[in-house]
C-alpha cells in the first residue's frame, strides 16, 4: 500500500500542493503565530491521511 501511495506523490500537482501547505506552515512560524502554523499543519496532515487511506492523490 505504501509504495502505491508513494509513487503517486511524485506528481507535479501533488508536489505543488505540498509546497503550498508547507509555505502556510512556515508563514505561521515566521510571523510568530503558532495558532496559524498549528492550523496549517493540522490541515496538511488531514490531507495526507485522506490521500493515504483513500489512495486519492
């Protein structure tokens, strides 16, 4: 299951989404707003979990 999911993470659209998620997390950290970083990280983890278990990348 992991390898099937992982191979799909190499797509350009997946990478762009991941970059945007990480930028949101970094923004919260860089402006010293932990609540923004926390919300962005929780959202990012939710998306990853959904994609992993549904194989909907």
